[in-house]
C-alpha cells in the first residue's frame, strides 16, 4: 500500500475555547491529552522521503501542547525544506513571542481561525475568545511573518450569524497583507447548529 503524500497529526485534543460549531461539544466521556513526543518522532521518522505535506492540527488547539514548537522543529529537521508544514490555530496563544518561535521553527503556513472582524461577535462564536487578544495577535503575527518566508492567513467558518461580514474579513486580510482567506461551511454536528447553516 502506498504511503500518503499528506500526513495530518493532531498534537493535542485539548482546547482553551468552546466554539459553537465544534464537534467537541458533542463528545461524551472523551479523554483529553497531549500526544507523546516520542510517538510523534516515530511517525515523522517513518515519513522521511515519503510525504510532501504535514498538517499539525485537529480538534484541539495545537499551541496548547507545551512542546508544539519542538514538534515543528523536529518535522522541519527530519523532513527537510521540501515538505510543506502548516497548522491552524485559534490565535489565543499566538502572542508575538510565540509567533517568532513558530516562524523560526520553519513553519510554511499558519491559519488563524477567525469568523468575525470584531471581538464582540467573534467571542459569541468562539466562546472564551474575549479573554485573549486574538485580533492583536493576528496583527502582530502579520508584522513578524514578513521577516520569514511563512504564509499567514485566515480560516473562517461560514454561519448565518456571520456570512454578511465575510467582505469585511477579506478587507481586513488585505489591510494586514495576509496571504489567504479560506472559507468553509459549518458542519451541523448537533441539531442546534442546523439553523446556522447557510446551505440547504
């Protein structure tokens, strides 16, 4: 059986937010924790010369793992510069110091999960965001990333409560000189979310 060209690894299923559209809200008796670094290294070592892209994220917040920068560094060292290394973050822990560490580790692309250009609505969608400086973190990351060859952008989930703000999100991305905006439809994991879908 051929080895996959794209490898996705979830460093942790721990998250510091409770987003309204997240499947985590439906989990019952789920165990939470961080991936063991030795297991991670074994997976990366087995992937040398086989993969072209590694995605380091899942349903948890990657930066919640205390060794996440080490995950990035190890993948870059072992896999070389030809492998595309990226992850998605909710941005809460991506302060300027962390941003510098992550970019220096050799990541190719980082996407901030941002569904509204203002904190008031963003915190209603991504519950808990109000405790952090997510939008400020995005702005500082945009300034810092220009010193590296990393791409930075926004990943947004389209909902009935935010789709009218999509043009403003694109404008914000342009103002910050971000590299991309990725839009996905909400997946209604539970009945309460059906009304938020913008498709039938």
